[in-house]
C-alpha cells in the first residue's frame, strides 16, 4: 500500500481531540486504510468528494464475498467510513455524506456465552487447591479471582501486589491496563479476598511491584502460561466440556452476576470493563436450555 491518504491523519487527529482512546484510533486507522486501499483513495491527490454511494455498496459486497469477513467486522468498517464522512461533511470536504443510507450487514444473533455449572466450579477449585510443586495457593487464588471478578486473562496476569488492596471486610484490585488502556477498580468478595490473602502471605516481604501470579521466583506469568494453567486444571478436574477455557471463568462471573442482580447491565459493564453495553448485553440472551424450558411450559400442550 502506498502512503496513507492525507485526510486520514487529519481525521485521526480529530478523534484524538474528541478523547477517543489510542486503541480505538488504531482500529479506525486500520479499517480506513483497508477502505482506502480498495477504493483507490490513496492515489494522489485523494479526494473524498469523489466517493459515491455505489462505491460503498460495492466495497461492502467485496468484504462479504471476497474477503469473507464476519458481519460484525464489516459493520465496524462501515461505521468507520460513516464517521469519517460525517466529519468530512461538517468541515466541507464533501457536499454530502454518501454513507448515510448504506445499510449494515444483518448480524445473526450469537448464542449466550456458556459459563461453568456449580459442580464444575467446585471441581476446578478442588483441582487448583490440590496442585503440586507448591502451586496450590497460586492456582487456587488465580481461579477464585477470575471467577469472582470476571477479569480478563491479560488483566489477571498483569496484576502487581500494589494493585491488590485487602481489608477485613472489603478489598479491590486495580486494573491499570484494561482493554482500550482504561483503568478500573473491581471489588473483591470474601472468597476472593481469602484466596488472595493466603497467596500474598506466602511472601509478606515481597516488593509492591512484584507480580501477583508468577511462574518462577521473580517472573510474572505470561498470558499464555495463565491459559495453560487453567487448561491443565480443567483436565485434572475431569471436566467433560472441551470448550472450557480461562475466558470461561469471565463468562461464569458475568452470568452469575446477572442471576443475582437482574437488569443491572450498566453495573456489570463497568465491572467487566466493556466500552459498550451492546457487548455486555450478550449475557442477557436466552440460552437454548431456557428456550426449550419455556416451550415445554407453554399452556398449549394438547397431548391426551
């Protein structure tokens, strides 16, 4: 690809002025570079004003049939172009936003993520607590933390001792580099506090910058090591489902939260560090079991 079109950096500067995160701006840059490459807008001089609605429809079709992108990815790229052209219309670069009436691709609703059952949770915690080679406290605290807070794998791996605050009846973990480089504070319940306290008391004199979860004496566990550790515990616990991963612990937390706090989607979104409620809303969808149970209980069963 040739040099990026001149309008791209100007637009990204506008996004920065609007206080969008660096990660979001990188996403816009990537999507718009793909768009520029396909439409030929990186020819000199690039002219957004030459764009037509037909160009965008053709690009959408190309992404669907040639690139094989998922609907969510196509719609994200279309939205990037819509925002670009809204900006261009406001500042007079284009006379009309030709993306205004270009429709998004229909998204097939995804299934609700699967969490662990109570029996699976107990089996996983038992396996963690029985870990050998002096890893029982570490593995038990890791599983409890992820189950009780919904932290992402990378967020748990990045924790330092200074990020963990433990009191008798309260506690928190500070996530300093969440998705989108956003910070958030997540409360710890009694189960998580107890497990974290037992882990940290193993080395009471450790430096505040020391990693909470370590694979060696001074080495923080990489994300891959955390994933492998959870996978090993799943196998040791004899859990039958093959799709249980470290991320399943995050799903388990989210589903349990909504069962205990129906309708509190905003609060769950804050705990999980989601930028959009649409992302959190996936946990509110009915599962296949819910639908089957509902149909079974309908009053129209005319057997007999």
